C-alpha cells in the first residue's frame, strides 16, 4: 500500500455532467491525482502572473 492510499479520504458531490467531463479529462489517473495536478496548475498560473495563489 502506498502513502497516498494510506491518507484519509473525503467525498465531494458534483453533478453527473461534471463527473462525466472529469472522467474524460483524467485519462489513466485517479480522480485524486488529476485534481491535485489541476490544483498545481492553477496555483502555478497565479504565481506566474504575480498574483496571490491560495
């Protein structure tokens, strides 16, 4: 068991249409991996523009 699978998980609720869009985008990754990559991209984009990244 890797470190990621040992961590505590939560659930979020999204619409079926959003889930379907995410499924098509996350190709061969878990939702957790995909969403972490998305957060990294978002945070880095704000840093590149001199904005505060939450």
